C-alpha cells in the first residue's frame, strides 16, 4: 500500500513538473515569455451573459453588416482590443468565399483589411524554427481600427531605439547577425524599412495590398524573424478614436476559434495561416495584456457588427 501511495505521489509530482516545462504556444509559435504562465487545460469560460444584446457565444450571421468577398461559404471575424475604446467590447465582420476555394484565417484577416478602410493588421512571416524545425506561419502581430473615420491609423511608428535595447529580442538590427538563431543578415536601414512598411500598409483606400503591414524583419528575408511587436506603436499623444494593440512580450494577440456560430470558444495553439476555414466557422482575436497567464483574455462579452463605411 505504501508503495502504491509513493508511486502515485511521484506520478503527480512528475506530471506537475511536466506541465510547468511544456512549451506554451501563441499562434502556433513557442513563446518563451510564457514559460512561467499559469497552466489551464481550457480557456476561461464565459460568464453567464444572458442580458447582453449580442453575446459572442452566439454569433448571428444575419446581424453582420460588413461582408467581404463573395461565395456560398461564410465565416465571421470577431476582434476584442480590450482597451475600453469605441464603447464596445468586440467588433464583428463577415467573410464569404466559394466552396471550391481553400481559405485560411490569414486570408480572412487580409480580406477584411483590404476591404475596410478603417482596419489595419501587422503580420510577419515567422518561417521555420531553428530549434525544432517545425513549420510555423504568419504571426498576427498587431491589429488596429479607427472608430470615427473612414481612414486607417496613420500615426504608427517603429520604436527602433527601444527594440534595440530590448533584451527579449534575439534579432540583431546591426552587425553581426545572430547566426545562432539562424539570422544570416541585418537590415541596412531598420527605421526606414519599418517606416516604408507602415506607409504602404496604412495607405488610404481599399483593394489588394491595402490595410496589411508586412513586417519587414521576417524569416524569409533574414533567416530569423524579429519578435519586436511591442515596439510597433501609435505616436503620442494617445488618440481615443484609434484602437491599436501590438505585442509579443508585453502582451500578445490570443487566437480563439469555434466551428459553429453558437457555442463556446477554444483557445487555438495554431496560427492564422494554419487554420483552414470551413462554412460557418468563427475566428476570434483577443489582446492579452497579462503575461502571467496563458489565457488572460477570453472572448466573452458583447459584440457589435461593424457598419459599412
């Protein structure tokens, strides 16, 4: 009996240690900054929100006003900035595509950015991990929305000085490149490259290429991506009409999914370009500003359909 009790005790301890050392993933990417985060087997469950006009657990596709694309298949995009701006908890867009097309969550975000002149997304090609050789994907690094005007957030900048001093960032902006992480070269003009990417991504109007800031310090160009999203910021002073949240070590975009409009959300350890959409899928993005918890920002609350500008 003592042997059985000792075995059970050792098993519980070993399982606890294993859970604490299991690498956490954000959008399919192992996140070193969450090694000490609280462990949950499920995301936070939504509270009882019976009195809400539009509950995010029940997305009514017929209430969506802004639809992007054409086709019989439909999906919804729900975004929570968690910044108390815009007098609403979450915003919702709709997406359509043909049944014979293969579309991912990245395609959904890109299409909304292309079509909505108030919407901006920063995304980065993270490539392949030099440590695990796992195929990764595009990281959704920042998302912005202008609540009061039909224009994107023009006041973004890359804090190159702050990024260069950030010990969390392994990417080298000046020689030598961090070859230990797979980086083979450095930017010629980091500030200029970032400014050009912002200018291209926030240009007014709609259409292909609009609304998407392609992070220039990526895997494809340099062999290793710069996880410097905390330093892509709005210019001061604060603008209460602009929601913009970007981050990786001081906060990050949590990805939640569900495969039907009605039902609870699941935290996804896969990234936007790894999730293949099906008819009636719903994608949720919620900004997490508490790095001590793996699931710090759930999808509960009220949503408002985005109006057509």
